[in-house]
C-alpha cells in the first residue's frame, strides 16, 4: 500500500468518525504498510492510533514481558548511526530517557530493530547482537520500518548474518 492509498483510507476513516457522508471505517486487514512513509502522520482518532506497532513489526513478548530484538553495531562496537555506547564492553545498557513520541522515527533512546532491518542496513565490518528488553520500556514509532527504541536492554550474545546466536556472553 502506498502513501496516497493510505491517506485516502484514513481521510475516509476520519470522516466516518465524524459521522460525515462518504465516510468509511478503515479496514487495513492484510495491508502491507512497511513501504508507507507515515512520518508526521496524524493518527489520533484513527485505527492506527491504537495499533501495537511493536507487534506489527513482529516483536512479541513472553509471559514475563520480555522480548528479543537485534542491535546493529559497527567495528567499534557502537551503533552505526549515533554511536556513544560500546555494546561489547558491558552486558546491560540503559539511558536516562527514551523519547515517548511515537511520531518521531529517529530520536533519543537505545535503538533496536528486527533482523530484517539489520540486514537492510548491513555494511562491511558491521555485526549484529541479540538483545533482551522489557516491552514496557519500548517506543515503536508509527509506521516503523523495523526500528524502535528502548530505555534499557541486555546483550544476550552475538548472531551470525542468518540470525543464529553464535556467541554467548558471560
């Protein structure tokens, strides 16, 4: 689904919410939104407002509230885009705050991602780590392409580029 199609569906949905003629409740069953750019999209009072974007991108938690995702790192052990934290020097990581704004795609916090996102952004020298985090500490932007941010996480180990855990960290 492209941006124009989604915009048209959401406009009709907003009209439906207001009880206007021509309004229609949105149905995104089976829609692929991964290519849609929703940056700056106003989702209040739409079906997207209550969508669990973390689950949408395939990240689900266990009965204790923990989930697993990946951290792309460069040859220095830092995140390749902003750096600052060496993910090989310790096992647990935390920042004071994470941006709670679900409309901000790149903002402060520890950025984790799906394995597919890591593959799309892979470069020579990059490595991928498996990280555990508590879902209540996560913020997943509306229309995420697979990247989200957390306040704290724990390194489980390093993975190969097929997603298999290859090194357990002590």
